[in-house]
């Protein structure tokens, strides 16, 4: 499967091709829209967590301008994984997200990695633009956001 918006780094294996054919909503080489939409809480509660067009645009912006370049820069051999992406207003309330969460606009994702990948250090060295990077040490993930419009704060918080 090839999309004119991006190209694959190397030929896909048969297994990869089969998996991707079931997930046609790829944004980049390593991220697809479905992983930003999926939420176990939304499934359990029967919520439709499909982002509106503006939020989908923000997700694509986040992937193309921050997540994919950061993944390449940080050289995470086991990848970066989305634990929380887009949240509808109802889903955000159920997971006790902050009232003005950038997850509701598609501008944020919570990321975890395996192995020795140090995303926060890589982000600070990369000079990539971002709005917030919140590192949750005990929970082992980093919240990354990038505004679709307006000035990004480049705010780093460690909790």
C-alpha cells in the first residue's frame, strides 16, 4: 500500500502489508489515525470517539511536524506508542482529563516507548517545535502537544 503523502522507508513484509491493509488510515510511516482514536474507555462506554475534521487536521499536523520527526531524531528502535490520543469531550470527562485538554482538539498525544529511548532529552536537543512536553516519571509516559494555530509555548513539565 503506498500513499502519495508519504513513502515507506523499506519494502514491507507480507505480514506488515496484511496488517496495514486492515488499517488504511496511515498518516506517516509509523502512525495511523486509528491509534489516536482508540480508547478502551470509549469502547466500554459505547462512545463514538471519532474526531471532527478540524481535530483530524490537528492530529495530522502533530504527527507530521512533531511525532514522526521526533521518532526519527530519538532513534527509538522499538518505536513510539500512543496510549491516549484524541478524546471527545465526554471521554475526556470520563478519564478525568483537564477541562481544556489539547487531546480534545487533536493537538496532543500521550506516548510511551520501550527500551532506553529518552524522548524528553531527544526533544530538547532536536529543537523541534512543540507546545507542551509533560513527562510522567512514575507512569512512564510523556504527553506531547503541538498547536495547530498560534504560538507554541515549548513548556517542559516533569511530574
